[in-house]
C-alpha cells in the first residue's frame, strides 16, 4: 500500500487554511476570534508554549460560527480541483491518506476520490475540540499501526520532513514540492 500526507502533497496548498478562509467569507463573525487566534499563534509558534493540539483547538473555535457539514460539502465542490494530477494518475484502491488535518474536512473528499483509508485528526466539527492528539509526526506512525497492525508502506509521499517517522517505515519515500517529486533524503 502507498501512504500520502494530504496538504501540499496530494492537495495544492493547505486544506485547513483554505477552509478557514472559505468559512470566513461566509461567516463574517469569525473575524471576532482574530485577536485570540493571534495570541495563540504567538504563544505556540513564537514563545514555544503549549502543544500543537492546544493551538489548533483555539483555531478551530471558528467552527462554532459555521454550518460545518454544509460548509465542508460546499468547500469541496469549489476546491476539488486542487487535488494534484500526479496523485490522480497513480491512485490505487488501497492508498492511505495520513494527515494532521481534521477527519471531518478530509472524509468527504476522500469519499469523492474513492479513497477508503483515511487517518486524520479527530476534531469535533461544532466545537473544534480534539479527541486525542493532533495526527502529526510520530503520532502518524502510531495511528497507522493502530489501523493496520501488520501494515507495510510500499511508497510514502509528503511535503515535509516532519513526516520523517513515516518515511522511515516505508520501503520508499518521496518528497513532494509543488509538482516536483524527488526521493526522500534522510537527515541524521
């Protein structure tokens, strides 16, 4: 089986950021959360306090202003064209998408693309609260083996070295930069 990160790998851009902006255009009240989001950004990314999950929960508070199910459906009607051609050309039935993005956001696009295996962050679509932790880094390997106890990754694709733990368990790994795909360079 082949495994893929989603954002900037299979999808041009960051689907969560695109969804946030999509919702902001529809639900103007989201802007009232900007000061607290900026504060959370500074706390996590500048001052290195807290966890990524805590930061993302602050960000996902915008969902309280949304009709999330409808917004997700409408989002993918507009953004389905951001799926990269290389993926569509080599897609297989047993592919696995492993992403830090929320499961509720990726599940509809995976269904449209007939991707059966999705491992993503479990985020409540109304409150933005996580069940568990953000599916990132080593957590992706843990979640992969929970879903596929004897799983074997033939080829793994990602845009980020934060996915090195998954690259290390794959037979082959590839770095995706836009439309350019190169063999993974392992950094020791």
